[in-house]
C-alpha cells in the first residue's frame, strides 16, 4: 500500500462523497414516496401537477425554521460547542419578535417596518440567550447539555409567563400581519410550478444562508479557524487562534440565525404566539445536523425530508375526506404527526448513513 | 499523600468533610435563594409585587393542612421522575424522555385499571389489580426508556435527541388513544381522557378528606430502594462506573452496552411508575393535561439534589411546594403560575453553574467537580 500524504485525505473525501450521495438518494426517495402518497390521496380532487407543486412549496416553507436551526447547530458544533438550546432560542425569539412587532405597530409604525423591527428583536434576543449559553459552556465550562437545558427551560418559563401576563391584563394589541410574499421575477409566473418561487423573505434567506454558511466554513479563514477549534482546540491554540473567542463568536452567529428561525414562526408563518409553538423543531434541526454530517448542504437536505413529512401531514388533513375508510386513522393528525419525530430517530441511528462529529464537539477547552 | 501522618490525614479529612458539606448543602440552598431573588426581579419588572407573590406562594404551600397535603401531592411524581433522572445522570446518560415515559405509564395503568375487569368479566381483587396496574405503568415506562438505550448501545445515537423525540411520539400516541379508542364514552364527556379506573385499582388517600395518597409512601420507599440499588448492589456500581468513565468501565470488564440499556430502562421504569401512581392514587384516569413538563422540571430537581436519593426527595418537596403554592399566588397576587417555571429555570441555572453562586457569596471552589455539572 502506498499512501502518499496527499492521497489519504482525498480517499477519505471520496468515501465521504459516496456516503453523501447515498444519503441524498435516500432522502430524495423518501420525499418522492411521501409526495406519492399525497398524490394518491388527493388525486381525485386536484390534478397531480398542482398537488406536487403545492407539496414542494409547503415542504420548502415548513423546512425553513429547521434549516435555520440546523445552520445554528452547525456554527456551534463546528466550533466544538453542542447547542441543544436551539429549541429555546427559537421559542424566545418567536415570542419577543412577535411582541416587538406588535408594540412597534401599536406605537404607530406601518406593517412592514413593524415586522422588520420584530425580526430584529427576535435576532437580538436569541443572541443574548446564546451569550448565556456561551458563557456557561465556554467560560464556566459546565456540561453543555445542561447549559442548553437551562436555556430551554428558561425560554419556556419566560415566554409562558409573559404570554400569560399579557392574557391576564387583557391587552388588546394590533396585529402587524406576516411578512409579505416575494415573487421571484419570471419564475413566479410559471404555470404550475410558479408557486415554488413565491416565497416569504425568511424562507428565501434560509436558502441563501445555507450557501453562505457553506462558503464561510469551507472557503474562508474564519471557517478554517472555526473548524480547527472544533476539531483540535489545542493545536489551534498553539498556532495563535483564540479558542474562547472563536467559540463565543460562532455560538453568537448561530444564535442570530436561530433568532431568524424563531421569527419565522410568528412573523412569517402565523401572526400569533402559542406557548408550545416550536414543538421540538429545535431538536429535529439538531438531528438534521447529525444526519447531514455537520455540512450545511447535507443538513439542509435532511431538513427537506422533515419538511416533507410535515407537508404530508398538512396535505392529508386537507384531503382527509378523500381518505378510504380502511385508512381512516390517518384522518386524525396524530399518526402522521409522529412521522417527523420517527424520521429523526431513524436519521440519527445511522440507518440512512453514518457521519462523524467534530472531534472536540462538546468538550470544554482548558486553555 | 503517602507521606501524610495520621493527624494530618484526620485534619485533612475534617476539612474535606466540611468542604463536602458546603458543596452538598449550602451551595444548593444559596442557588435556591438566588433563584427566588431573580424570580422576584422578573415579577417586579413585569409590574407586580414580589412580596405579595411570595406570601401567596408560601400560604399555598404550607399555610394549612390542605396546603401541605397539596404540596405532598405535587411532590410525589417529582420524587419518582427525579429519582429516574438521578439514575440516568449517575450513569452518565441524559434521560430527557421523562414526559413521554410518564404519559405512557399513566396510559397503561389507566388501561389496566378500567379494562381488566371488563375483559375478565369479573371484579379483580385489589391485592392483584392494584399491583398489576402499577406494574403495567412501570413496564410501559421501562420499555420506552429501554428503546433509546438500545439505540444508543447499538448505534451510538445520542439519547439526548432520541429520548426527546420519544416524548413527542408517546404524547401523540396517547393523544390519539384518548381522543379515539380509549376516550371516556360517557355522554357528558368532551375531554380527551379515559374512563375512570375500577375501585380495585385505586390507592387510598393517606388521610380522609385530603388528596395526599399512598403514592407518597411508595415514592419514599422507592427513594430508599434507589439508594440501595445505586450504593449497595453490583448493578448500581456498574452504572456509576460506566457513568464516571466508560473506557475504564470497559477495562474493568463491565459490558457498557448492557449497562446503558439497563440504566435507561430503569430510569424509564421509574418515570412510568410516576404516571401509574398519578392514575391510581390521584386522578383515577388518564387525562393528557397533567403530565406535561415534569420530565424537564425533574432535571432541575435532580441536579439540585446532586443526583442523590435524599437530595432528590428534598428538592422534589421544594418544587412540589412551589407548584402547590402557585395557584394560591395566582389567586391572591394575579401573577400567572408560569412564573414558577422562571424561578425553576433560575434555580437550575445557579445549581448547574455553581461557580456563579460561589462568586456571589464568596465561597471557595471545591477541589473536585461533581459529575455532569463539571467539565
């Protein structure tokens, strides 16, 4: 066996690529399968093309918070900090973003500026909570899962409490609505598939951020340093990279992205806040990170699968009257609702392809 | 330390014991105190009176025999789930699936409680029916904990994520059954709940006229059992060794995979038992509304109790008191009960990051860090 220093990484890259291809194929197959069910069920009421197009559009929209959450996870874990607080970050951002937009509207701003103010508040709040996570896990070096749990419980408590305070006081606040749909020129006017190109701004920014994250991680010095800190902090420290600074910065960047994910729930999807509205999607995003091999594009593909599972649920509800009697249990939301969670478990067991985490993931650095 | 003289050793030992006492008692107490202060700040900032709030909380938790009974009622599931998490934390595993395990335990207990007499077409004597009902719940929880354990042992899938996913799967499954096949068929019922369980499957109240029931006694017995299991048996030793250092455990001939499955199975069993006790002792049926969140609150309880049965029981009483006092607080001070979750989050924060507490109160750091809260 002749192993020149050059060929070993290349071989590793090739096998990683093959594993990725397998994973993408599995995901594509599963999405096609879920879409097929929808077409079978709804085929009696609508033409197949319309169903497929609306299924894909829903899939893209509902995978938005998952994709953003996954990017948050990637920034954190690539730098060596496990972040199970994504769930709480999203929840806090969703609440405070919504509150921000509502109060801006109440102060007399028009809808769009109010909503943008809300998005800004969502991002700031999420960054502040991330700062707590960074302080606890990087500076205080407490167990990162516990630190994340602290933030999750804090977010549930704080948003639930403030939500109830508002309900108790019977405050009647004006609604700023949701972020407007952006029509991508020409493509949005396509006959059947035009609906795919009529998306709201956070959904579009999620797609852009996937590409940006990929570029930043693998084609900039920042990304190199981040990966170095997550793989071998001691070596990074030796060559003069500040482990602490890189970890703090990446956790905060991740926090900003999770804030955008939170804003999706209350400023882009539905103009209201419910205490449990994130419903585990922060954790599903983490599973997407693992399934996608800590790669932005891979994780995004995984979030599409979870989005497809959710799109199936939405579509089955819509077409529930055309379900045959033998499948009537699908009319209740619960069984199909389990699908994203079951897929999450399957995804991280490695049944659909294995991946390796950053070597120093979750380990505090004793500098 | 080979050169130390006996007197030096005993002096060292005394200093060490004092340090342990500070670490085990004073730091958690200060964490609770700091958490309550932080909660007061939140109450004040949201425009209410912290004094009125905490007076209501105190009256509601300890102000009367009924209040004490309610505190005990709330503490009972906290003790079970806190013990469940203590086992998993000592084993170095995060069982965040307490909610799902508890809900399934309650579901199975309710099913055995009302279906068994129907299926057998006869009344089952209580000495058989009640233990069977409790066992059914425990077994359901055990199964729901063992599967993530098995997945972890076989594939390395992080139990942090799988146990949380299993919560959602279990809660949806329970919601389906309570809205469908197992829904209480009485014509007045509009809620997602099962029919009432048979009299023979019920645990009696401890005192006539109060809700506190024999489940509390069972919880305390379970705490002793967990203390014995973890401290005095081979399995407990294996769990603790695997939790402290997996490689060393492997080296010592411990089958880590088996221990991981056993740890999460045992942990799930206690959470399932919590659900079964709620059904047989308190509600006499399963109703989706009451289990949510206990699994996560128990994380704070367990860390506050430093993963030890006695500590968990005390912390569970504290959290039970807060929950039981919260409704009175809401009534007298018009402050939503949800503030309790904020206070709990602060307590968890200060217990987990005890460095903050030590900094605030100028307490010197211990030489060794406790498992899981340390690096």
